C-alpha cells in the first residue's frame, strides 16, 4: 500500500541530545514537509523539500536540520539547540503542481525527559 | 505573508444535526487553493475537502460542503447529518503556488458530536 511512514511513534530524548525522526514515502511524491504541532497553535512548517538534495527553511527551522538524499526519505534531526522540542511532529508529502494536496504520516510524539 | 484564521477553538453539535466551521484567510495571490483537514483522536491527518480558488462552484464531498466566498476571503465547512465519527480537530489550510505548494494552517477547531 502506498503511503507515508513515520518512525518511531513515540520518542524520548534527554536534554542536550540530538535525535532523528524518520519519514519515508512510497507515493513517488517530489515534495516533502515537516510540521510541528503544539496545542492551540495548529501546524507550523519546519522544513520542506521539493527535490532531492535541496530543501528550504520553513517558519520555525531554528534548532532543526534535514536531509534529502533520496526522493523517498526526508529525516528530521532535532538538535540540542532546539529549546522546546517536546511536540508532535508530522511529515507530509505532495505532488508538485496544481492542484496539490498533502498526505500525512501518523506522526511522532517527541518528549524531552 | 499568508495567514489562516479559525476563530472557533471548540464547537459542539448534536448527532444528525448540521454544523458550520469558520475559516478566513489572507493572501495576495490569485492562484491558490484551500483545504479542510480532519484530525481524529488517532492524530492521523485526513483530507476532508479541497477548493481551487479559480472555481466559483463550492466543493462538496458527501456530507461535507464548503461555502467559498473569495471576495471576503472566507472558507467555511458545513457538516450535514453529523456522526459520532466526525468528532475531531478540523484544520483549515491555504496553499499558494508561489510558496512552493507548502500549506499554511489555521489553529484548528475541536468539534465534539454529542450522541
């Protein structure tokens, strides 16, 4: 079945540690996105990529990094520089063009302990 | 910059009745599209309905329909014959061609359907 897979579902991180969230899609979509969801704030864009080996910062990129070495994969690293990393993270992908819609993974809940 | 505003943090509706969720947006583009996404307790984001800005006809998907008022920049979602499974967070989203297809989301409306 085609879709987007995020792993792990739950992740715990100690303060000062980097952690990487996985996102894989088999939809043959060119564009991939990372969003952060906090209560009362909706979804905010962290990074996005429209082509392999290229990506752009979103609205809240500080403290995060990404890579796009393969079309299917767009991992997100939450670095120790991210001051408040506890949140729900959603990965999405879409076809570039008009009209387009985003398909989402099931999310990763990151908790700093 | 584009913005999306959902002014109703929470709403409640009796099963089988109709409810309307509000959304306003701001954009300087002519080529854009609007979406309503549903996020049930499982937290999986599900596309409910989509509207292209160039289309004057309001989109419908079974029990879900929109009232798209382009001049007023308003995009409300009407859910008819509400069902218990409609209980979820609902997010309005705006996508602009000039922004590389990324979406801007509102803060969401939590809808509870009462039995």
